[in-house]
C-alpha cells in the first residue's frame, strides 16, 4: 500500500464511513449496539464519545490519535480490501483496517466473543 492511499485514509472522516459500517452490519441482521461494542473494544470510545467524534467530523487520523487501541488488536489477522492486516506497515492504515475487519466479521455473523478476541 502506497503513501497516497495511506494519506487518503488518514484524511477521510470517520463520520463519512460510520453510516456505511452501520448499513453493512444491519443489512446482515446485526445491531448498532453490536457495532458500537466492537468500536469500543478496539478504540475505548463509548457511545457518547463516539457521537462527539462523529459530530465533530474528525478524520480517521484524529479518531485514532484519540483512541486507546486494545492490547489484543494485533490478534486481528486476515485479509481486508486485498491486504493482510497484520502486514500493513503504516500504523494508522493498519488501525483503520482492524476496524474494517471487525465490522466485516460482525456482518458475516461471527460470534461476538470471537470478534472481540476473547480467546
């Protein structure tokens, strides 16, 4: 993945992607609460903080700068958007792809304890 794509991802707003995440999981019978649970697990943001970040129109870069990334996040592995998440070198791009992967797993009906890497 080149610098251009890393820059593009960094400048995208979380608010522009959040409705896509929500639509993806709801279309597959999952809930907003479950989506928020995986976002909280990865970033530490509760519903109130998440809404503030959406309202503020933060970029992914700002979003992840303020996040407390779960210590088990490196357990998120596999392919998303054609890239192995564990091999992505840019830390921000990797964190965004972690979130994409969790949303994908939720939409695919994976059990919550598996998604949250509970062992």
